[in-house]
C-alpha cells in the first residue's frame, strides 16, 4: 500500500483537524501545511509539522498528490483551481464554493485536468444521522412523512471570519450545508419539489445567524431543517414521524427512543380536560396499543470518507461525494436565500 502524500492549506480549526486525522491513517502521509498567518505556521512547526513558505512552494512539491483546502470560504475557488492545474487532487472544506457559478468553474477544471475534486461532507458519517436514516430506510415507523433536523446554540456566530459576509460567513454556509447535504443524501434520486426558508439576523447585522427551511420531496416527505445560534432551551436533534410511530434523537449522544403503535384498531379514548374544554382526539393512547422501543444505533466511521479518496486516486473508484451532489446542495442553498429574500415558496429545478 503506497500512502498518498497530502498537504493542507490553512492551519486553523479544520485544517488542524485534518492534519491530526491524516497522521492517524496508514493510507496517507502529511507532507506539510501552509497558512497566510505566520502565527499558525509557528504553531504547526511547534507540533513538528513541516511548513511551506508559500502556496507556490507547496504546489512545487512534486511528492504531493492531494491538497486539502481548509481556508476562508471565499478563497476555495482560486486555491482549488490552481492546485488542480498544478496536477494535484483536491479536497475542499465545505461549503465547496460561494455559489453555483463558482462551483461549475471548479468542476470544469477538474474535468479538464482529470484531477479528483470533491468536498469534505464529513457529517454524512455522523452516528445520529445514520441512526435516523436507518429508521427511515427500514420503515421502522412505517412510511416516514416528516423529519425535523436541528442544531441549536446560544453564543451567536463565532467571533471570527464566519461573521463576515465577504468571507462566506453565516450559518447557512456553515452548519446549514451539513444538514442540507444530509437531507439530500438520504433522498438521493428523489425529486425535491419546493423550498421555503426564513433567515435570522438576531446577533449579527451582516450575516445570517440562523435559518429555518421546509423541503418538500416528490415522495411526500416533508423535511424541516433549523439552525439557530440564539436559543437557550434546545429541542431534539431529530424528530421523525411515521405512519406507525414516532422517533426522537435528543442529541449527538444518541439518547432517544421510538414509540410504536401495535393496535391501530383500538382508538377509543376517554375525553380529557384540555384548557377550558375537553378533547377526545388529543387524549393519550392506552398502554396496550403502543410500546416504546430503543433506538437501533448505527455506528459510523469517519475514515470511510478518506478511504474513498484513497480508492479514487489509487484504484479508480467512483467518489462518494459527487459533483452532482455538490451542485444539488449549492442549488438548494441558493434557493434558500431566494425564498428568504422574496418570502415565497420556491420551486426547485432539479435540472438547472
């Protein structure tokens, strides 16, 4: 097994994370890093990591086969294109580009040069997502008709470039791209019909600090996505409604349960007092008609992403995160901004 030699551009939070993970994998070997911030280069050298003197210096290293771009969002395009034209395969951190036009230019260069070009959508391997998807794929609740996906914080946007629109800041491009990729990946091959969205700017005047959106798929699934950074009582990470049950996943620790109906015929109920009236419709079910079940937890391996990268470069395999999927996700992001700006439901054009 010949390791693939990798150089990382950007030695901030995600760049540092990539270097640590690469060092743990036998299939890859870190050659060094480059960052525009001299302090970050000092940090890298203090960790025993080779640092390049410039991006050109990095690209001139003939041993480098793969470049990981972990920089501000607004410079993904020029760095990725220059790296591919220098003969390097490229992984971009998410979001892969600022808009669909930029992405199409990057894909064109990938096809022109024959170099691998993909994006690091690592949260396809999150165990909470895999557990939710398993519930839907196996019809453990019967046909699923609604999924709610949330991440919630209470500190606003981090106090760095993520607060600045010019660098591609905001929560749609930060956390949103992960949750939207998850929604589209589990519905790959199912037409997305429409998008409704609202963005918030509670803690930041320049960028969105959160958003809400509703996705309607052709198979009848309603998929709700929420990102907020100004919430102090968190709702569940996942809430899944099926024709024969409901599931909840509270957080990344996979706490939660499924509640299933096993007797649909017995629906009679004694009316209960509700506010200033009574209701039979909303009375709780009796214990003999429902039961709770533990979640079927699914294990995820983050290294599966890099394993695929190795197989693409060494063995000619198909890449897991495809150009088509990357385009679809960015089209969805553009539809979210359009819906929020116009306060309308936007029809989603799968062919554009």
